[in-house]
């Protein structure tokens, strides 16, 4: 399978998490779990593989879907790459945000050009009095970095 056919999807274990993980390992499906989001997994697989998972793990795994199309909703690669850089950062913990507050996601898109979050893109917002980069993964999750100095930011294309 070529990498350009692979997409990222957000999923959630409903039950039997260890069985789901064993199944993903056996099938060779890349999965990323975030310790702060215990039941949410991000899978990188093809459309055919995600359809197979819907059938094989229908009572154990919830695959987040597009509300209008009712089909598994892929996560754009740039958003997922940013999230993967940010999520494991533990020196100064990231903040997981509610996607219910649209104010977090309004504003000019910025890119971090240096530092621990170099390459990450998102919206800059003041949260708890500090300038933070906020990234939203579809309508499922949002994350904000620790403080980022203005000198490390540039406009995103």
C-alpha cells in the first residue's frame, strides 16, 4: 500500500481496549494513543481498512464520522502532524480544550518557526493569560501549547 493512500482517522474504544489494540497490531495498522485521552486513538490506514474495521470491530470501536456524509472523517495530514508533535510534550503540559467554544478557533493562522513546536500550525489565542497555539482536529478534539514567544511565530500560508 502506498503512503499517499493512507489517511488519519479519529476513533474511540467502546470496550475491550486490549482486544482492539491486538487487532490493530495484527492487521499492521498504525495507531497512536495519547495518554491524556485514554479511549481515543488515531489510526493511519486506507479507506478500505477503515471500512473493514467498521465491520470487524463494530461493537468495540467507534470511528468518528462526518456529520453530513455519515462516512469516516479523515483528518488532514498537516493537522495530524501538528497534533503528533504537540501531544507528547510534557515539560510544560499542553491543554486539551473543548471544541464547543468557537472563540478558540477564530483568528489568523500562524506557524511556529523555531523551538519545541517548530512546524506546528494553528490559531494563536490567549489562554490563561499566555499566547498559545491552538489546533483543532476536525470537530473531535482541540489542543493548546504552552506559551510560545512571538519571535517564534510567522504567518502560515
